[in-house]
């Protein structure tokens, strides 16, 4: 997939990422909104991208970088994350000008859609209380809530805590582990 190639290519520029990498995912993701993600009528698989997966994909120094690049080549065409994950990603990328530029481009070009969970805060905080002993981050709780809202989603992560979280009637979350 061009997105993975452009990011791992040392000579890739943000313009290259915009023109080549984003084109495959952008058309599908342009229409993804909060309502589309929560639609019960949705039948296609949606990849819910966690902080660790994005950092691994964007940072060559991450120990899971090569696995993340390979995983992103095989992901469904609809990539979604939430504002909490984006906040963590930007914080962890501080000082990584290339990584910040690439994530900015991917978001601006709608290769990755960002969903607001402002209407779901009660449920997100209920998850934080439920998993108080793990502990669960706000970003993790947000992705678990998105998984509950989107029946055909899969969480893409490096975080082993997702193995502890449950949806519906004690069902394990569908997870694609990047290792």
C-alpha cells in the first residue's frame, strides 16, 4: 500500500503522502462521521485505530514500526479514531516533525476519520469506572465505546489491556494486535 511505503521511505515528503498515500483511504473515509460509525446498518469492517498503532506506524524508532506498516497495508479501507487518541498521539510525537506532518496530512485528507464522542461521555466514564483496577485510559474507554457502537469494527492496537476489556454480554473485543 502506498501509505505505508510513503511513510517508511526516507525521502517521502508530506506532499508525497498527500498525493499517494492518502488516496486509497480518503475516498472511503470522507463520508465517515459520528453517525456513520454508530449506524447499525453498517456492514463493512471499520478499523478503530489506537494510540500505540498510530505511533508505531508513524515513528521509525518504535519497536513495532515494521509490524505496523505491514498491518496498515491489510487494514479495512475505513480507518477511524477518536479525539482522545489523537491527543495522545500528538503528545507522544512531540519533537517528531515528520510524524506530526504525516498525521496532520492523513487527517486533513480524511485517510483517517476522527469521531467525537461528546454525546457518549456518560458511557465512556462508566467504562472508566468499570475498569478502574486495570486502569483504563480515557482514549481506551473511548475506543471500547466506539466498538460497542459499531458492530463491525476491529480495534488496531499494541496495547495488551484491550485483551481485558469486554463489550455486550462479556464478549471480547475484536482486536488486531500489532506485534
